[in-house]
C-alpha cells in the first residue's frame, strides 16, 4: 500500500479527523538511521503524528516540528513536516535497546522517559508559534493528546502505532489517526467517539489486517456520518543538499574555515534528518573560503 493521508469530518462538522498509513516513511527512516526496533517505533509514531499535524497547516511553506526533549536512553526525538505531506526526522540514540514493557510491547515510554514535548509552528511570522507540555508517559500518542488538551484546548484522540518484524526489524505497518471535537460539540457525539475508541482495535491491528486510513476513521466515526474530504500522498523527504551545506560552512565564518583548511584533511558534515554525509576536500574548502571573503 502506498503511504497516504486522509482528512475528514463527521457529526455535521463538529468532528474533524486525520488518518495516515506510513509503512514506507518509517521503513525509510529505519534504514537511513539504522534504527533499533524501539527507536523505529518511537520515531515512526512521531513522524506519523507530524504528517497529520502538518497537513493542518494552511500555507505551502508552513513547517511544523515535534520535539521530545527527554532524559530517557533514546536521548530525544525530532520530526518536521510541511503541508505537502513531506516529513523527516531523527532520534539522538538510534541504537537504543530495551526489554519489552509489561504488556510485551516495545518499550517506547521507557526509551523516552521524562522531559518536555515541544511543538513549533513556523507559519511565516517573525517568531514561530511554540507550545510545550511536560511529557506524561513517553508513549507519543498519549503525550500529544495531552498537548492538544492543555496547550491548544482542543479535545483530541491521538492513536499511533508501528509494528516491526521480529526477524529483521523491518516495518510491517505504521500509521495512526487524530480525531478532534470542535467547540459546542454535542455531548452524545463525544460519548460515541469515546466508546468507539474503547472498542476499536489498535492502529497496528487494523493496518496489519489490510486496513486503510479511511477504514480506520470509519471504525471510529462511521456512525457519525464520516465524510472523507481529501487524500494526499506522504513521504520521508529531506531538503538538504550539498549547496545548503556549503552555505552553512560559509556561515561559520572565515576564521573557522581557515582552521579547517589548516588541518589538511577532508571535512565531513552530516545531515541529522536523513543521515547523509557531505565531504569537502581541502581544495573545496579553499573555494568555500573565497566565497566567505
């Protein structure tokens, strides 16, 4: 199945919803960063959430970033998405390994630990919008649910999941959904959503059985008159390039570039988001210095 995202409404517009399937997105991240299974689950959940939250941005150049600044062994999680269905991200410690949690599942909460969840929205203003809450349990979805309630005052249900292969750690399925109720939503609608969420299978259960973003939303919102408004392909996409890295070198300043040249060795810079290396020879550094003059 191709990775894609859907947006929909229900209950005469009192409910809006997003759902996404991201197996290829998460598998790309796993391969690029050589992620352990628990790191794949943590980053994969965050990438799926970033895609759905990014899809709610209004303008093409708007960018949304989710950051878990945490004290757990994963060290931190960052995911950045735009409104075009493009996402990228990384974890500080991609090789983190932990035993299963008490439910026999990948211990994402244990990998994240405590700290702060930051949401940054760059919508072209002088300063980006910034919201933050304390991490509740590190399970990503619950923390984002708490963020929506506390920081944005939007009652929400966030459900995310990543299933990895026991044989080789590859991604079997990945995705999630976000359901939000608007102001003055009837109480019976809210109660219906709560009951549907209790009885619904987990995200990985639905996707591994051939479920789609549409069918996941139908499971929760079908009785409320779900209308799927649009669909959008999604992908793991990094906008780094050699030219951008060269500009970063120029921005370091002439003295720093001269110090690198004096070492007489090639310099390699790494993009944290996609783990691509860019190497500059001494001769190329001299050319960079000339541009910095």
